[in-house]
């Protein structure tokens, strides 16, 4: 029986209006299941965890978001990110997503120059977004992202 799914989709946006969000063909669907007490597929790094990884380019003056679906309360989330320059990074609940960059209580709000490796505990069962924000950037950023979820 699945506990939760991590489903990520890329959204690209070049200004502050969420309603004008464009999906520029960068949609990537990556499914992952965590099972209660059951072993996970061999691709899993550790028993009880599931990982996804992707590379993308975040354009100058734009941002992208990866949707993390149905994360359960208490789950651990590790985000490892490498980029070729400064980038703002947020992890927010879906309810806070539309208020970025002024989200009231982001799970993570950081600026990284090259690398970021952070572990978080999910405080409430809901959808979350990992946001890669280059709106203040002066050139496109190449970004590698790894996300590991575990119960």
C-alpha cells in the first residue's frame, strides 16, 4: 500500500504572477512510491527511501518549481543541489506557493552560490514545492537537483 507519491513537475515563470505561469515543455514526471514496511525497488539508495534526480536550466529572470505530491507528516526530505552560480531556493507548502517570494513560513529559504545540501522534516501532510528562483539573476543557471524522501 503506497504511503505517498513524490511527483515532480517543472513550472517555469518569468514574473511574479502565478496565474501567468507557463509550462515551457520542461514538464518531467517522475513517480516514486514509499511503501509501509515493504522493501523498495533496488534503485533505492537506502531501504525505506526513494530518490529522484534531474538537471535543468533556470533562465535569467525566471524561476522553476518542482511539485512534491502528498508528502506525509514526519517524513524526511533531503535536497542536494548544484548550480553554476547564485540561486535562491525555497521549499514551501502548496498553500504558500502562490505567495512567493513572500511566503509566510517556508520550510526552506536559502541563497546558494554553488551547492546546497539540506535535510528537512515535513511538518504537515500536503503537497510541497521546491522552487529554484533566478529572478534576480543576470544569466541562466544550470542546476542539478537530487531529492530523497524517507519515512
